[in-house]
């Protein structure tokens, strides 16, 4: 399954458009190829632009590709006018968890593999790892320029088709460092106007990891009952000192009240479980940050009383739980 986003920016870094790419795809079988397309409905002023395609396919990191193009008074010109295979390479592992002591030195190795048919030149560098509220890695332009105490060696190298390169990460946190630190090691192809990038996320804890605090809080942000569906957004906050990997379970119940029949018999209240949905976050939730988990249940609710039970397991002493009751009256919902 894929979900794409196309971002158009000026050469100076200003975003001029963000639009879906491909509109979503069904199952893509191994070895198959699909075309992801997008249509810009408004005219761009003359100038030089960069198109950045971000495709999420269910892994920890999206596939990213960029190309440059120019808009002139009466025509559009690109620097890549022919169909051409972009640099295909793999970085392993995609996530690397490391424990360090303040002021100490440590090195780790990651592998970069050229899976394409052409020799490629790659440049490696390190930025802070930052996610948006939906768990997507932020664009480079929205992050700080560098991560101060992690270095990539070698930072520039070439790979022949099928070749693997072991790249060393040199880490030395300051003596004052304490707690969780998160770095994004990025490898970007060079030498062409169109390039691709992959990377590895460094999840670093400075100090005694056993003393790290794992704590989170969950709340229902929005509830939207439509004619044929129920939408729910839950907001989770990492209140601890280390990253968390969350798994969310949501239960939707119908609450049937007690009924007294004409002959005096009493039918006790009961709870009817309508559906159970689960969702696991692909990327960790960093300390002090929030993450939204969205659910859409394709179900038409009859007028009556309902209950939502949501639970987040994140590795703490106990899960975060939220319970919300609401009433459906003629298709509208009223939270309690």
C-alpha cells in the first residue's frame, strides 16, 4: 500500500504547493511498478522550482525523490525530460538504538547497499530527528541545520551496482548530556538534478537507560459521527524521558439500558461490542511530543447510547486509557 505527497518549492526553499501524489494505491505485488501522478490546477509564476515526492509504503521511513524544473512565460521545462531510473539504494538498519555515557565515545556501523544498475555517488549527513504530529519525518527545511555530536565517516563515497559500503557513525555526547537524543542520518544521491534519499534513525539515550521514565497520556481529540461512518482522533503525549513505541486499541460499544416490560419482568442493561480496531505507530514518539492516532469505522449508528474505550500500550507500568460515552440522536452525536 502506498500514500504519496508532492511538495513544490522555489529554489529559495519557499513552499508553493502541497498535493496528494497518486491518490493512494491498493496492494502492490513484489516486482510490480505503478505510476504515481498529481495534477497542479493553478499556474506557477515563471521561475526555478524543486519538486519533492514523498511516498509512504508502510516502512519506518518514506521513499523520497527530488527533481528540478523551470517555468517560463509560455512553457514548462524540466532538467529530467526522459524516463530514467533514479538511484536505488538501501540503508540498514533503519532504526538504531544506542546507549551512551555522558562524555564517552562510541562508534557504530550501518550498511548502505546499491540495489540499482548504475554507479551512484552518495553524501551522508546528520540532522535532528523530528516528527510531525502524525508521525511523519519533517522536511529538512523545518529542522535545525545539523546534529552537533554525531559524525558520518566517510561522508561522501561511490557505490557500484550491487556493492555494499559499511559507514561508521562517530558519537561523542557532551558531559552535560542526559536523557534521550534523536538523530537522522541521511544519505542523498549526488551528481544529477534528480536525486533520491534514504536514511537511518538514531535513537540515543545518554545515561542509565534503566532509569528512563516511560509515561504517557491519552485523550479523545475529535469524534465525528456521520451517516455511514464514525471518525475518531486520539491525541497521545509522551510525558517521559525516552522515546515510546505505541500500540492503540479502540473498542466501540453499544449501551443498551435496562428495560421493564409490561408484565413486570426486567431486562438488565447490557453492553454490545460493535467493533475493535488496532493501530501501531510506525515511528517512535519522542519525549515531550504528541502523536495523533486516527480511526475511521465504516458503520451506521442507530439512535442510542454508545461508548468508546481506547487503550495505548507503550511499555510503561500501565497503559493509558480513555473512556467516552456519547448519544446518537437522529444522526447527531452528543458527548458526555
